């Protein structure tokens, strides 16, 4: 797989929460870190995603925001 996106995180699928149209897929990317993505149920089926299988989170974004809690 070759992609132009530079942020490719390999992981193992730990959960797939299926909905009527979309699913939330959670990858364990190591070091106690997980990343989730909301994708279509069609994509889950086409990619044959299963808990325990390896997959990549591919992040292509023009901006990333960071926030902190307000201290009163």
C-alpha cells in the first residue's frame, strides 16, 4: 500500500462498534495508545475488518487543533 498521507499508524483492531450506517473502529497502536475512526459499514465489509486483525489508521489533515481545560 502506497499513499501520499505521511501519517500512517499500524495497529491491531480491538473493537468494532457497528451502527446502522457507520462503525467506530478502534486500533491499538502500541504503547498503551489507541486511535478510533468512524467509517461506513460498507467500508468495514469491503475491507473485511475483524477484531484482532491488523490495519492502518491513515491521517490526512490540513490542520490539527490542541486544547486545554480552562483553570478558574
